[in-house]
């Protein structure tokens, strides 16, 4: 049985991501969720991913295309159902 605690859900998601466990990631994502990526690697880009299939594709791309050498979280700020995560070296 999984918890509905927002912080615990974020911890489970990060653990699954670090393990490359796509099913584990999706277990923490609402089926109707919308993910928006805004980045600049190597050029400015923006994309939206809606639903499990597209969110899976988003994470598959990250896991397959990038070599993650560090995944450090330094602070978690929780307010209600919102969790903000800070990370760094």
C-alpha cells in the first residue's frame, strides 16, 4: 500500500528515477498529470507531456539519453500538497 503523503511520494519518485525504474516513477504520477519541460540543453526548449504514456516517454528519454553522474537533493519544502525540491552539488 502506498502513502498519499506528498513528501513520501516525491521520495518514491526520486528513488525510482535513480534506479531507472519507469514503472516505479509512473506509480507516483496521476494518470491525467501534465508535465512541462523548460530547458536549455543545448538550446532553449519547451515541451508538455500529458498522461502516463507521454510522461513515460519523457522519462525514458532522460534515462536513455543522459548519463546522470549526480542526483543530489539538498532541501525539501512542503506546503500542503506542494513539494518544492532543491538540489545541487
